[in-house]
């Protein structure tokens, strides 16, 4: 897809970070923009910001882990804007802790938003795109963690690897079904986003709940460490620019940080050579 003006973009996790930046870029390109997020306050702020620039914007409060919410999002999009040409499945959360320490509800929360959110988006919007029989594009947001490995972020890592596998499969299936509908997977490295807030809020919301973990010193230290790393990361608007460049170039893998490619290469070489996994220093 080369031209965007007048077309419709749907972006989940659009209240902040990468999602908000991609939605803003879509508005700059002249697209009608549908903002989806569970954060109603941030959603309203983003809508006001983009409308002030003259963009046609609709905000739909959405919990992407719930298929009913995603179906409402699609219905509202088709009723108001009569089409969908760009879908960005971006909403994401994470929690900390070793795999065996994470509770069932931890797993359900992270996989529900990160992986099931993408699954619901694909299942709901792809049939609409195919029925349009027009150029369209899907961007599923994974992470460099979806191509490499990590510790104490296992639920997040599993979800992001799943998004890469889903996107690769979708790439082949769309090529067979209708090559007008394309897909990309975005695997950003360090980006200046408030994603660490979600992990901290998760611990606050589950404090005192039977069967849930309390935030320990290791959790707190990791959350603070990651928050500091994110603050030094790439501006989300730069990521958004790379996304639109990739869509124009029909590029599947979108890697924002050249330095991270070294980690991906080492992992792939390790697999081919059947070496035991190693973590970077």
C-alpha cells in the first residue's frame, strides 16, 4: 500500500507509546483513524489531539482480550468509516517473575492482551479486509524479545514469540488467499514508552487478592530498571515513521534497532549449531 489519504486505520493500544505515535502518523498521512484502548482518559486525550490537527478520528474504549470488545470495535469502524485498510494490533502489557512464580491470572492477563488481542484482531478484521477486495495492511506489534530471549519476563516473551509465529503464518495464508492484504510484524528494541507502568499497576490491583503474588524487591528492581531503559529508547514517532516506510515497501519484518540484529543472528546461529541457549551480558 503506497497511498494512505482517505483510508481507514484502526490502532489498538492507541492511548500512549507506539500505538499513539502510529495513530498520529496515520492522521498526518490523511487517514481516518480509529483509536482503541482500555485507558479511557488517554484515549480521550489522543482523540482531542488528533482532531485539533484536522483529522477524522473516532475513539472506541476496547479491552482487546475480550472478543466482544474487538467485534464492537470492528462494527463501529464499519458503521462510521465504512472500511478498514490498516490494522495495527499494538496493545501490550507485561509482568515480572520467573515462569513458575507467575500465577494463572498473570498468564491469562499477559497472553489475553498481548497474544489473544492479536488473535481477536486478526479473526475479526481480516474477513472484512478480504471482503473489501482492496489494498490493506496488518501490523502486529511483537518485540525484539519475540525474536530473542529474556529472563523474568517469561509471560511477555512467550506472548511476543507467539505474535511472530502468528504473523509469519498469516503472511503465507494471505499470500495464498488475497495478495492485496499484506502483513508486517514490528519487533522494536528500546522505545521510550510507559509500558513499565502496566506491570506496576498490575501488582497494585492484585495486592491482597488470594492466590496472587506480592511485588517483591526483585520485581520492583526489574520494573525500575526497565523503566529507566525505556526512557533512553527511541522516540515512538521514529518507530511510527519506520512502520509506514515498511508498509510502503511491503516489508514483513520491521526491526527498529540495528544493534539488536546481532542478538537475533547469534540466536539463529545457536539454533542451527544446536548450542545451549545463552543470554547476552
